C-alpha cells in the first residue's frame, strides 16, 4: 500500500519474519529520527499501513505487515536512571540488554524480564511480557508508571495507569499495554526497578520423575520464591522435569572473592548457530538424546547455587541466532495459559504433541499470578506451558487447532506474541475483553499480519 514519507525520511525494502522464521513478507522499513518526523509519517499514512517493530523477537507475525510500512526506533535511545526513586526512563528503541548493562552495576534489576534480553522496551510493553516472577510481580505493564505514545492521529499522548483523572487516557494506557502496537507508537516509558545488592541469583534446583509431582512442587514454590520455572521432558510419557527457583542473592551472602565487586555484570554470547541447517536436524531421536542429557545434567537436589543473571534468566541468549537450529522451515511456539482448575491441559497438550511426532526440547512450564487490566494481556492466574516445535511436522497445525478449542473451552488463552497460526474465532473466545481494545483504536492506521489474521 502506498504511503507518503516525510521529505527527509527514507525507506528500505526488506523481507521480514518473526523469530520463528515462518511467513516471510516484504515490507518497507523506516527509522524516524524524532517524534516530529514520526508524527508526520503517521498523519500522512492511509488506514492499516503501519506497525512498529523492535528487535523482531515476536515469534509469529505481530511485528510485520505485508506490503506495508514497518517503523523501527533505534534513534529513540534515551536511558535515564533515577536511583533515588528506583525508576528508569528510556526510549522505546532501547533493548533490555542495554538497560541491564546500565542498571545492574548501579544496584538495580528489571521488574520483569522474559527469556531473552534482546527485546526493546516498546516491544516489552506492547506484548506485556512476563517472566519467572509473574506469580509475585505480575507482567511488565504492572510496573510502567508513564507512557509517551504517538497515536493513530499523530497526536502526542502522555499516559499513566490512572490517567491523571482522565479516564480516556487511563483506558488508552491499558489498551497499549499488551496491545501489540495497534494503538500507536510508544516512544518513551518510565518504569520501576527492583533494588539489588549483587548481580548473582541464589538458585535451588530439583529433579522430578513425573509431571504430577513437579506441578505440586511448583504450587508450593509460589509462596517461597520470587522466581520459578520448570523444564519438562516433552518426550517422556511421565513428564519428568527440572524445577529451578531463586531470588537475588545479597552481597553479604557472597563468597569473599566476589564481595569486592558484587554487582559485576558482563554477559557474553557463547556461540552462533550456523546460518543454514538441514530441516531434519531436530527429530524425536536428537531431541530425546538432548532431553536425556539435560535431565541427567541437573542435580537431584541442590540448594543455594550462585548463578549469574544471563544463564539464569536468558540461557538461550548465549547462542546467537539459535532459531536457525530448526532449519529453513522455521518453528512454532505453542504457548497457552489456563486457570488452575484446567491444569490437566498441561499433560494433555504434551501427549498430543507426542502423538503427532512434534519434538520439543524447549518445553517450559510456569506459574501465573493475578492478571492486570490490559484487555489483550496474556497472563492469567494459573498455568502457562510453552513448547517450541518444528513448523514442518506433518499434522501439527490440525493438532494445535484442536488444542486451541480445548484451551478456549477451559477459559484460557494463547499468547499473541508467540502466535502465528491461531484462528480469529479462537481469539474472540479467549480474549473476551478485546472489544475494549478495539474501542480505543481511534484511528485505524496501525495493523499487522497478526491483527489482520485475527480481526483485532
């Protein structure tokens, strides 16, 4: 679709995909250098022609628009730490990686971090990302104190959770949180931080021989730990797994050799996946071997192990471009959340993936706490399971469609930031407050392949 660019803004034609490397599309990509240039771009755009994009870590089609214009914001790179209030003000194009390098040595940590630090703040808010601490701290949007947004009319909006007395502004704030970039372009945000006295995490690890005992232990861990996550052997009929729990270690608890620099932080990428791998590299045999090694590597029970931030929170960031291991056909991540009373969907989903021959070595189970007011936010009190599977598995889409219906019937939902194939009727059943989001899209300029597919 044609769009008139501001005089001093150039566009580059690119082929874009999500992190799963499925559904490539051609877009023109622009990088505005100022709010004024961004406003001019939006005011001259036709309907459904624009979407913002961070670092491309949405797994599916949320940050792309076929034949449309994609907005990237590397120039919006302000980082301002206020140690007295424990808050950070940053441009929307700043990555969590950049932030951690500033705040950890200063004695702070992110209120919420997903499994990668290679996402932007704009993306973290737009997807309302969650981490291992949702049962305690909620999702990223819970900690945002202020948003600066350019809306679909090119208007500059200064938003807070309570709207400073303006209910319309409060509604726009919460529809922007988790709103997948459809209410406008976030340009800046202020959010609270967690104070820490060391950069290390005190970690307790336990192996479980079956899924039932693992899930029981996870419920008990809710009241004991700030961070909790389980890896599940998706190919094991009993669902054996490893539960990892932890919290920030105090400087006083560190060994003497680490007390001289307790806030040291220097993450490194360990390796890079090859640029081209055969599509059959991941199969039930190679994944079974990996899962066996991963399970045996974990201690039966270990308490108080000190781990650095990067391997505890972002283990896959240690392998650059790890998404390439799935080969040219790419992969899907199936992630759903269901209430506690629908916990049986976890083993049923794992069994369905085994039945169709979909091998997953990245199978993660977490606990969620209370959801927030954002109508498109994913987390809800209960369970969330995420499984990465090769996209080319025969019959996979049919099985996932059947699982979608079970999730919807159970009152659950599927994560928009990970989705690349869900049907629109499933979206309507699972995000029942979506109409509240649609009402605040006061000018239909923004769209993505995701929003067009689901009718958001």
